[in-house]
C-alpha cells in the first residue's frame, strides 16, 4: 500500500511538472485573457497546444515507468504456496468460485466498505481541480493535490501504529469518523483562502491515508478466515475484486460528476460558469463523500472479524500447518525407507545374478546332472 501511494505521488509530480512546463510555454494562449469571453480560442487544423503536448509527454513517461515496474514484478517475485493447500485438487469452475467467495460474509462486508470508501475518495479527488478553480478561485491546484498525496505517504506510519494499537476494525472506524469533518470543511471553505486550502489539503491527505490503508490490511485476515473454513485459498480472486472495485469507483465517480455538472450548466473550458456550478462542486467534494463514509461505517460496524477472532484464526492455522508439516515429513520418511529397501533388494538380485554367471559351465552341467540323478 505504501508503494502504491508513493507511485501515486511520483505520477502526480510528473504530470504536474509537465503541465507547469506546458502552461509556462510561450506558445500557450490563455483562454481567459479576455474575462468577457466564454469560449476558448480555436487552433489551426492539426496544431496541438502546449498543454496537449505536455499531457502526451507525461503519459509516455508514466508508460515507460509502468513497463519497468511490470518487468521488475515479473522477474523479481516468486509465488509461495500455503502448506495447507499444496495438494493437487481439481480446479473449481469460475462461477462456483465466485459464489464461494461472495457467500463469505467477512469478505462481502469488507469489500462493500472498501467500495464506499473508494467512491467517497474518488468523487472528491475527481472534482478537486475544478473545485479549486471555480469555487475557491485558486490556480495552485496542482500543488494542493501534490500536498495531499505527500501527506498520504507521510501519515502511513501513524496509521500503521494505530492498526497495531487499536486493531483493524477500530482503526477503520477512527479513519471514517476523522474524515467526515474534513470533507465538511470543503463545503464551508471561503473563496480565495489559500492558507486554509493548504491546511485542509494536508489534513485530507492524513485522513485518506487511513481510509486506503486499513481496508487493504484487512484482506489477509479475511483470507485466513476463508482458508480455515474451506481449506482452500483464492488470493487472486480476493485481491482482484478489490482492484476492480477501486477502478470501478473511479469510473463511476467521473461519470456521475460529468452528468451532474452538465445538468447544472457547466461548460468545459469556459472562463465563467453559472452560479449553480459553485454549489454543485461543494456538494460533490463534501456532502457526497460524507454520505458514502456513513454508509461505509455501517459495513465496518457489521464486519465480524475482531482482533480476538483474528488471533484465534491465526493460532488454529498455525496448528494445522504444523500438523500438515509433520504428516508430510512422516510420509517423506516412509517413502525414503521404501525406496531404500527397493534399492537394496534390486542390488541383492543383481549380485546373485552376477555370481551365477561367474560359475564355470562344467560345474553348472554337473550340478544339473546331479539334480537329474536325484530325481
């Protein structure tokens, strides 16, 4: 999770720097130079603005970094199997596996809570830039976003300490309760308040760090509980749905925000917006995330895995792994003894055959004749 936040900070910094270069270019034409204009100046056919070039360059840079990261993961990681599920089993059909994981109550509740948190954070983040420009009338939005991302990374150790001190369920509740008044501040923040904006952004990063870190830390507990009940592990499905719901939240937040802003008369690129846009921006970055956080608190309260249950599950799994390890050792020892006895018998047979082959032919004939006379 720390790596994801650090990557987000680096990506945001790269995009912001390229955007600053594009905005500071001599070829950049400020569309709001004439305050009475509500339209953007047109470019010649085939001509690209400096901002478009900046975005293309930042995208190419991030693509190269993503490729390098993917190669490092592919080459530098190795999958480790749990000793409890190392035996070869018949693979379940995909639909049966889905029914199995979604019928597991702890996973369903944790996933629902994570979806609410992701929707709350992504709805606020998707509209922050427009909120700073049209509601707060501040042009330093790229630095405010970087401050939020840096604060997220800096406050991860604090939330990690709370996870160990309070437990995961209580820490998630603290993060949700702590984030509600912070989102409420965005609704009442006055226009032009630069100091208040940066202070609020700093505290927002601290709250968002807890909202993102805690749900991801709960997945191993859900997996252990599922393994104890079913005897199988489905790590890929458990983690993939968390990632899918995170991307799903991004898409939903952007789509809903676009529809709502279009309904109140927002015009892309216009220097002046209707008065309803200000109120809509404040609602999207404050009231909507607050409602989603309250819904997430309900799912977190219903989440059944407490610290006591988590400790008991880990102890039982440790006992089962030790038994499994002992049984595998006994089976390996028995197999080694059986193989050694088979090798000894094969060696003795080979020695007898070689000794018979070394006996002279006349002796063999005499022995055969004596045996015939005896008959």
